[in-house]
C-alpha cells in the first residue's frame, strides 16, 4: 500500500526541505493544510521531543496516516539552556530577530571562549497509522558569535558561529546548511527509520 506522509507544519520553507530529503521514500508528502487537517495545537510540552509529539499527534488524530512534526530551537549553555523550547516566543513572537540576536549577544558579554557554547536542536516525531511513535533528534554545535554575520537562513542563524567551519549558520548556502543542520540530520535519521517500517509493511 502506498503511504502518505503528512508534515505538521504551515511553513513552506520546511516543506521544501522535507520534500527534498524524504522524496525518495516513494510516499506522497503533504503539508497538514494539503491533507485538510487544521487542529488547534497547544505546544505545552517541556522538551523539544514532547512538543514535536504533541503537534504530530494532533494532526494524526485528524488523519490517521503517517504524521511527522518537528520542534527546534537554540540552546545556550551560559543561559541555562535559554531560549530553548521558547526560541520562537523569546522576547515575543513579533520582536525582530535583529533585536533578539542583539539581546542574546549582550547577555553573553561576560562569557568567554567555551562558555559561549550553543547549539540548534531539532527533534522529529513520527506517529504511525497504528499510533506508534518514533523520535529522532540532532544538533548543530557552535558558539554565540561576538557580532551577527551573514544574510542567509533565518532566525538565530547569524549568531551561531560554527567553530568547525569558521562561519555562522547564516553564511552557509541552503544546500550546505541542509547537509549539516540539526533539522537536516534529524530528518535524514527519521528517513532511515521510516524506510525500515515501510519495508516491513510492503
Ligand atoms: P519551530 O521548530 O518551527 O517551532 O521553530 C523554533 C524556533 O527556533 C524558530 O522560530 C527559530 O527561532 C529557532 N530556530 C530553529 N531552527 C533554526 C535554524 O535553523 N536557524 C535559526 N533559528 C532556528
């Protein structure tokens, strides 16, 4: 049976990335809107994994098909893990990332070297038609830059300096970022898990 995979997001950028990575699974890939699901979702989990699962379950309850959802954010060690699961809401949803990024750099003004360690984290949850749940999680490690740099990407990309590459996440091309990013790696790992499940099924 040909399965459909529904991704619980309204973000067209994420859908493009997901179609690129999961395209060769041989499934039809739809956004929740394309699948006709518009549930009320309250993201009240305390971890990335819980929030990803809450989103996936809410859409699964409408469709009963394979549903994927992700939850991601920036974790800064010096700030005890902030903004973490509150990354999108940090300083208010409508505050620009120019302001959020300046604020975080300012809060780290006394932090030196390894104290500036930070990472993007992404957890992906998949709910299968029978209700089973799978998770994958991946990170992209770096340090908080002294100054924002780069115009690619979005959100906190200009302030995460990838020490391994010597550039911020906003200085990578989309292809480079997809290959090494938290979301790219978590999606790739989920693809491998789903491959196994789909093979069992066929
Ligand atoms: P969500 O997973 O779509 O809820 O997004 C969480 C938030 O984390 C985003 O709104 C950004 O603030 C931040 N974030 C997650 N991934 C990235 C990334 O790749 N670059 C920059 N910011 C990110």
